[in-house]
C-alpha cells in the first residue's frame, strides 16, 4: 500500500502540492485549520483563498519571469493555474481572478479527487514520523511556529504584510473615474478597460498625502520591529519615504488619458482592478495599509470618485512568518535535520501567490517521487522554478535572507555571445532557455516513471 503524504495548510502551496502528489497516484491528506481556527485575513474555509490581491501578475511568458512561472506551472498540469485561467478577469496583460469562484473551484476539484482527503483542525507541532509537507503560509499558527523554532534551533524570521481595501463598484462615481488599462494593454476592449482610474490634481494629491501621514495607524506589540517586504509596502510607509514616492509608484499618472478631460493630464492617478467576475467589486491597486479602519474610510474617500465609496473589505496588516531556508532546507525542500519534512510556499521565503504555488507544485512532485521510489531531481536553475528553489535553498545569503519574488536576476546569466543584447532580446533568451530546460526536466521525470 502506498504511503500517505500529509500536508499542513490548504493555501496556494498546500493545494498545489496535494494535486501534484494525488495526480501521481499518492494518497494525500490536507490538514487545514480553517474554519475551526480562523485567521486575521481569511474570510472562509475554502482552500487556496486569496487574502491580499486577486492578481497573479504578468501573464507574459516571453518577457516576464512570473509569466514564465505561469507557463511552467501550466505545462506541469498545475491546478492553481488551471483554475486561475478558468476564473480569470480582464486585467490588461496581467492574470487576475474572481477570488471567490477561484477558491471554490480549487476546493471542489481537490475534494472530488479520489486520492485526496481534507481534514479540518490545527496541527500544533511538527510530526515525528511519516512524509509531510508544511505549507502553512504567512499566517502559520503560533503553536506550530514555536515547534518549528524548537526543531531548527533558529529564530523564525518575520515581516509584516498588508492587504488593500475592496470597494463596491456601484459606489464609485463614474462621472469622475474612467475605465482604462495603463497604456491600453490587452487584446480585447474588455482587457483594455480592465481598470478604473481616479485622477488627482496636485492640490488633491498633496492633501491626500498630508491626511495619509497624519492618519492613526496600527500599533505594533512591544518588542516587535516593523520589517516589510518591499513588494507589499503599506502606502503610508511609502509616503514616509518621500512625498512623491506614491506618484512614482502605485499612483503614477503615465499611460493613462482621462476620458472626461482628455486634454488635462492628472498629477496622480489611483487605479482600481476588478475583483470578481460580476464586476461588483474592485480593489484599490497598491493600497496596502496599516491605517486603522476609521482612518481608512475618511482618507480613501478623499480620492476623487470615491467620495461615497462603500467598502466590502478594509485594508489591514498581519504578521508574516518565514524560515531561514538557506540554512535549513536542502535543494529538495527537505528540512536538513528531518528529511521526512518538506516546506513549501511563503514560509520558505518566496513571495507571491504564484511563487508559493510553484514551490507547492515542486514539493508535491518531489515528495511523490520519494514515496513511489522514483526520487526526482529539482528542476534546473535555468528554469523559473529552479531559479527560485536554488535561491531559497542556498543561492541567497542566509544572513540577509528576505522574501523574494521570481525575477531574472535569480537566473544564471545569458551568454551574450560577443555582443550586447537589448533587454527584450535578453528576456526572450532567458524564457526560451528556461522552457527547453523545463520540458527536458518533465520529460526525464516521465521517462523515469514509465
């Protein structure tokens, strides 16, 4: 009888790991503490619930590293990407999804799989035997985090992650806002108008920054130090770095033309992205925040077009825990001190939905290979998955290790062959090389399984 693989955590990584192992013929049990034990950010008991953005970012698999990661996951039969594609929303060149429909679909597919069992309840300590994947994500329970610390003999690292507010569409003043994707990106009219834009004059922007800086913020507990991942900075932290920071970040006015006043260039623009298929909800792009709820309502209603905004969810901040993977994990995501335990997802020090799911995909395949007596090598460093796992399990400096999105800087350099390449050609060379290497890796795995 085939040994059972146990997975702690039913988020992006845990769900994908379960799917990959189950598809390989391994019985899987997903241990998910929700809904019995809730978290600050989750609203449901669904697997793969999205708690921050609803975007998987760029879907360009020739010029963008995360788009390449999309391609690799699709090529490997990934559940997360399949359900994202099935429940996608117009978002220009990005892949955004209807978060509720997406999570419901992932949950349904896993619960219907004959090799998958979902058990509700908290696992509060590291198991002592059997094959396990720990994919508890940024909101690992306190008890399990303490158990991990006790086993590794090292302090778990932590930073603070923030989520952005969501607005009811019918409360947005469309006589002020207009629909347009930046630079009109997208192949269809629906994609080219996937975002709503709220323009600001210079005076409105300055008043907004003043209010943002003065607003009441969430206080940290005694002894906690605020350490943020740069890709998910609260807007007030960005504003504290300089009054123009937001105008050159999420509020940049470039690539947009105000449909109501086409000859007037906005000083700054707030963008909102569709959050569900019905188009009844929009999230404010890049507006992660640690402001208290009352302050959020008053400050965000200063945005032109959002004066009467009704919020389906306000923003917030939560603790995000991850381990020092370069010192603790081997290149197959196994805990060096206890190789029967693998880690996957954000707890390993990758950042983002896609990166988390990719590490889950890899952990699921690696664990299934071990259980079935067909050990699998990690993907080559030239691939997006390989570049990520190489970085987190030894490529990064353990002393300064911080969460990382996939990017071409993690890949082995491309040989310019005697001449300099332009960025577009260089990125295409990275993706062409990665696709060939990933196909070879999958082909070798299939051959070994035959």
